[in-house]
C-alpha cells in the first residue's frame, strides 16, 4: 500500500509538556499531552464519546457536569502537574450534543484561520478551547466536525514530506462511518461531501436480510471485495447500487458465493459505487491542474480498499499514515497564540 509516513507524531521521550490536545468524537475520545515540538509525550486513558457521556443527563447542569467529569478523568492528572496547561479540543464535543455548540465556519475556509474562531468553555480546571467545524451551506448542506483538524494535520504532514513543493490542489478522502471527500486548494477547504457508506454497510451486514446468509470470515477477503467492486461498476444505471446489493443474497442462495465472502463482497459493492460516483463528479472535472493529488487517511484496511478501488479508474492515491489530528491541533494552537506563554521560555 503506497503511503506517506513520517516520524511524527510519535511518542516523545524528551521535551516539556506544552499542550493538552483532545480528539473528542461521537463514540470515543482521545487525550494527548504534547511536548514543545508537538510530539506526543503521553496518551491519556480512553474517554467516552459525547453520546455516552450525556446519556443520563436530564438537565443542562447535568450535561455540563458530565463533560467536566469525563474531562477530569482523562486529563486531571496532567493538570495537577501543570495547572496552566492550555487545552484544545476538536470533534463532536463542539456540536449541539457536545459540551458547547460551537458555530460552524462557512466555506471556503482557510484552515489556519480556524484559530480565530475558537470557542472557550469554562471548566473547573480553567478554559477549554474548542475548534469549530465547517459548513457548506448549499441547497443540500454539508457539515463536518473534527475532520477539519485532521485535514490540516494531513496538509502539515505532506508539506513536511514534499518540502512545500507538492500540488496546491488536492482531494482528501477520509474513509469511515461517514466518509468525507474534501477538495482543498492550498490550505483552503473549498468543497466537500459526505457518504454514509460505512454506516449503511454496518446496517446491511448486521440487520438486513443480506446478513442471514453471511458468516464472518477469518481474515479479510480482498478477492471477494474486488468482485463486489467489479459487479458494482459493471451493473450500470439499471437499478444501480440498490439492485446490485440484492446479489449479495442471491449469489450465496444459489451456491455461487461462500457465506464467508458475503460481507467483503458487500463492501466492494458499496465502496465501488461511492468511488465511481465521486470520480465522475470530483476527479473527471473540476481539477485543471495535472498535479492534483488524492490523499487517503483513516483505518489502514479501509484505506487499502479505497486505494484499490481508485486504481480501477487509474487514480493513484497516497495513504497518509498515522494520527494526524495532533498535527492539526498543534498548528491551530500555535496560530491561536495558546502556546506563547508556554514556549516563551524556550525561545
């Protein structure tokens, strides 16, 4: 799998702690203690996502108290040692179901200017700064929270690799439950869309009739995945993906596909349909620069599947490996001046 990989972020064995960085999403939260170069000194205990944090809250006071408690559990020991440590968070923690509802920033948006739109949340430990999400306020609106910080981190990492001489136009794909396709010019996000491929895949393979003839494979079957991609691409407009999906029932029903291949076949059908649509609308038109580059960032196995599918369209995508969110949070913290006091003694 062709990928971009650097030595950072990684665990640092030296350096002084300068920033607490929080990646706080819907189902999980991660806390990092970063040193004076932005590297990870320590990782906090796994935190609960916003939905779990507030599941028992019955009032606004309970809601805030629940986030205070979870924040303390993840970061309290670090703040005992460093009470003045700045804290920066991104993700669904800034949604209308999060700690505080942080207004979206409209497109086009220069990602480095997110530092000017941080919202401060008072806590018993001091102020927590939260990064806003992005809004494409078209006829069919698109939103993101957390991915904007990942994208900035990806751009930081690729700039470090290519020395600033890489393409100015990129399509960044973030595969996951709700996959994002993001068009970037320099450090400006100019367009994006969301595909619910991952969530629908989960529903189909767990709760639909297609799951009845499937069994869990011992290991990923990329042959079955490729078969799904090809079936999706060859089916054409007649019925589209909704018609293709029913073959995940008829093939094992007629003995033409082993039960353990069904889930990977469905994965291929869905990712194939998604990629075909996005290549047609995002990569066949709208990019005038020959050097435009496609970058993938996410869970490695899932990135590999998107990479294989893009190759069917002669699109070479690079995978950006590693935890990019800390790069993005560090850059935003620097731009916002949160680290001026912390780094003053080192200058």
